[in-house]
């Protein structure tokens, strides 16, 4: 799964990399957690747009938005059929901007957090879906998103058996265009990654700051 990530690159440059103007400045974040708002690119009426979406997808048919608190990830293997995700998979795709994500590996009697990024250090996109939910009583609108996860590639397997679906600019274009078979190929096309252990302060979502991604051990490449 993917339960925590970071996005700290200049938002204007990162959005441009994926073909969208940055309509708002996104503050650097090093410990982004579910239910928080995250920067995503999607197709709008006038082309690609940068939108801030709450992490945790609320299906359009949901009676209570709290369902989104546990719908942060959608499995690539079943996303096309699951009632909660299939409409968004067909019609409302997005990519979420990121510089790296966290995963926890069990070592001895504890879990050690690792930060994983592209070996190039460049920002990338996480494949996602989005929904627009409306409260029927108040008319309140809530736009939310979930990240696509898939089986880990060879690099990630020692850390975790799942990983988010990482996309470069070309794959992001294919995803946003509604590709039906990208999910079958994307893991093999994942750019080269690197990872390193970080301080356990990242375990608490209230902690924030650049020091959270500082290495406290050897870099794995």
C-alpha cells in the first residue's frame, strides 16, 4: 500500500513536467498523510489542470464521506471492477505529484521507515482516481482521490510486497488518456529507484519538515 509520501519540488515546474499550468502554489510537504489535500493533475474542460484533492476517495454514491478515510488506495488488479472505483477508473483519472514515498520494513522487532525516490531525484506522478461527492442535504461538494497500487517490483520487494504505481510524463499522458492496458505494463516501466532509512519521527503524521527525509543509514540503489 501507500500511506505516506512527500512532494517538495517547485509546484509550477513539476506541474509543467506533466503538462499542466500551476494555478496555485503548493507548499512543500514531507509527510503527507491520508485525509490531507494533495496536488493532482487531471483533464479539465480547457485541458490539464492542477487541483487540490483530499486523499481518501469518496464514491459519488456514498451516503457518508467518512468512507473515504479507508479508501486511500485502489488495487490495480481489481480497480476496473470494484464498485467503489470502476466509474472513476473509466471517467475520472488523475496523477498525483510526488518526490518520494515511504514504506516500512520489519527489521528485528520493529519496523524501519524508508524513503523511496527516483534515482535521478526528479519528481514523478502517482497514478490515481478522483471523485466529486455532493452532500444531498447541504449541497456541499467534496473532491477526493485514491492512489493506484500494484505488486512490488524487484527493487521494492525487500521493503514491501506492494507499491504505488509510478508514472513518468509519457506514462502519465497514457494514464490520463484512459489506457486500458497500462496497468499490465507499468511496473516493468518504473524508472530506477533508490531508498534509504529515515528517522521514525515520520511515523507521526503531525511531524513535518525536510529533516524527515534525511538518511539515517546506507542508500540502497
